[in-house]
C-alpha cells in the first residue's frame, strides 16, 4: 500500500498540461451533466459556417467533433496548452491563437455564427456579442458558483461563494452585453476522490479550487484528508455546472 508521502510525490509528478483527465481513472470520479455537452457541441459544429472555441484548453473536447465548420478558430491563454491544442486541432485546419482569458478577442466583429466555451475562467460577454453575427449563437458549459466547495472549505476553512458565477448573475451579465439567454440549466454533480494523489493532482490542474495551492503549504490539511479517506472511504464533493445558450438581441 502506498504511503502518504508516496501519494504526495505521485500527485506532484503528474503533468498538468492539456485538459484530459484520463489519469484519474480508478482514483477519482465525477458525474457528468445530463445534457451531454460534447454531443451538443458536435451537433452545432456540424451546422456552423464559422465557429470559435474560447479557452479551448488542449483542444481535447473540440477535437472530438466528427465534422468541423469551414472556418474554425480557438483561443487559449496558457502557453503549454497552445501547442497541444494546435496538434489536436490540426486535422481541422483550425486557427489556434494565444489570448489571455480576460483580453479582447483578436477577430473582426460579426465574424462567427457560433461561439462556444467549456469551463471558461472568465467570460467576456461584450466580446462574445461583438464577434457574433446577428443570427449567431453562444453555447457554453460553465462552472457554477460554489463548485467543489467541500474540498475548498476542507483545506482553507469556510470560504465565501463567488456570486459572479451564480445563474442570476450570469444571465444579468449576458443580457447587459446585448445577448438574450434562451436556455439556462444547472446541475450539482457528485465527485469522489479515492486517494490523496488524486486530490493533489486535481488541485494543481484546476487551480481556482484552492488559489495558490502547493503541497508544502497545505501538507497538514492534506495529511488530515489522507487519514479521512483511509478511514472513511472517498471524499465526496459536488461540482456545479451551468449550460448557457444565448443569442444577440435584435
């Protein structure tokens, strides 16, 4: 059986580049939203003429579509992910551009009939509205307020929930930018962490759950969580997901 130190070392060593989660198989699970974002994405992409994926990560989800539109572009902020995304999306002839999450989009106004984003760190509603055609659509699966707060609170103590990710704020911000939200769904989804290596790798990869996380900085709380898992079974948390579809207002 692996010791606490062995598991810490293992969680530290796993590369964090890309946005694939296959390493977690057998070590952590997350329930998937009922709407099936990848399927919705594939259907919309097959009908689009020009599409943009904002904050594509390593392009893994976008690369799963069977049919790409004639014009396909993607943005990503983290340099290690850029090269992975370019490799994953090369077969579509996609343009992949390095853009900070909160920066203006480097595309002409009214350029896309479809803009998508899965788990954006920041949503620039004004820029989405600008690059959409008048009859265009924005489709996104976003992280909701208080996502995985059980893990955040265990390591950091009780933390306030960010209201900017609430469904009401999301709708208000979209409509303030000139978009009309035509579909909004939300679900809380069960997560289980089966060992402390999975927790460490998750927190290194999904950096907003515990901002500034380091193994050394949280060693005492990680040791406590390791003992909990060893004695009581998986640590359970819940991810919150929103599905948003919006279109430009007339």
